[in-house]
C-alpha cells in the first residue's frame, strides 16, 4: 500500500542512525520467535567482555563487528529445557564505528527479555535479529507454567506499571501475540483510555487484534475525544488491525472510521468494508470518492464494484488504470449514484 510505504519511508529517514532501522514497532509476531528459541528468559546482564580481540576489517579502514560475551543471570524462565541453569553466556557481534548492519546488543547492568538459541559451543546466540534482547527497567518474575502465556502475563503486568518506556515496550510485544487471554484483555482496557496518546493508541491496537466489535467501538470513542493532530506511530498497527475486521456487527463503527481525519484509520476501515462487502456501506463508499487520499479513492471505487457486482465497462479498473485518470472513474460512480437515488 503506497500510503503506508510512504509513512514508513518518512519514519526511517527521520531516524538518526542506520543501526536503528527495523520493522515497525509492534509489527512482529511473537509466537514464531518464541517457538524457534531454545530459551526465553527474564535476564540480567552481569558482565560483558570481548570474545575476541581482533575484529575483522571491512570497507577499507572500517572495523567489523566485535565479538562480545555477556554473562547472563536468569531471573525468570518463559521457555527452557535446562531448569538447573542459573546463568548462561550469550555471544554476539556488537557493531563498531562505520559498520551499518543492525546487530542486537545488551549493556552491563541491563534487565532484558531475551530470545536465545543454543550453540554447539554451549553458549547462546540471539534467536532473532529484532526480537532478541528487549530492555526493561523492571520485569518482575511471574508464577505459572512456562510458555507464551506466562510471558504474556509478565508483559501485561509491566504494561500496567508506571514506567512509560516499559509500558510502551510491553504493549508493542503484546501486539505481536496471536491470541490474548481474557485476563489480558480486561487488564488492557484501562490503558486504552490513557491520557498519553502513545500508550492509548498502542493499547487500542492490541485490543483490535481480538477483532471484536467492542474493540472497534472503543477506537471510535477514543478518536472522538482525541484532540491531538499528531498521529502516533501505532496508527500503522491500527491500520493493519482494522483491515482484518470481518465482523458485520462492527460495520456501523467501521463506517464512522472511514471519515477519520487520520488517513491510516480511513484506509484500514475501508479495507475492512471491502472484506465485509455489505450493501449497507454503499453511501459511505460514495462519500469516499472525494477523499483527499488517492489510495482511499481507489478503495471506494473497487469496493463499490465488488459489492454491487459491476465489473462491466469502466466500473472496476485496476489500480494502474485508476492512477492514470482517477477523476474519470470517481465521476463514473458519482453519476451512477445520482441516477440510482432518483430511480423509482
């Protein structure tokens, strides 16, 4: 989608260093990384030391990554086959000056949620490039059986604490869970009313992963009260979440979101209407023929064609054809609508 791609490009260009480039926060699924990891833990970095003293030389005089060894104390397990371990060693490459490839890293004295893979040398490596070591100021141990559920409970606990950075990190990870427990949903509801829009929009994004009409209604209520002009980065997640809603009971609220002042909200809601394909949405779709965003105009055109089965003539152009003369196609549907309303 051109709209989201443009926003992502702007976001990336605004980042000061290339080493921070990665997926949109909150967009990564947790379960695949959890499943491929041998260890998932709440860990404390006791010490760091070089694992080698001769980093490779790349790109002329620019040093390559230095091999580091981290002595890790395990404070809580979420996944492991070696319960007797109280500590372990993680070896990883740490970026040096001039080196441009993103590498996960940790710092002495840091607490982090770690996803680790065992190595033949009895040490551990990162299980994923981006979900590797997520730092937290506080990550209290939790009771319960090992598994994604225990990790979800730990993140839910952190999300309801007062440290803003920890809240945001926890919510982004929770957004990556494919299912939420009823307790998690109940605990996150108050956060969706937060006065901090970054926290509130992230909480709303997490709730939207449940695909329930209630989650869509809650987004409508928050947006009605939200006076800020700035759209948080979490709107990209909300765009994707809205687009997957297929519950016809959410239709009226999705239709309201089609007129949001945020293009990402309008786009996600329009994609949901395209998936639901209800004739009830025709008047709303006709209104979007005058949207300021070209992608949303096209969604209005093609969704009208799909709902009404009008594939003949020029009613259902490809996006390539639409981009060449958008006014021609939107005016065609406006004319149809004007005639349809006056047909006995």
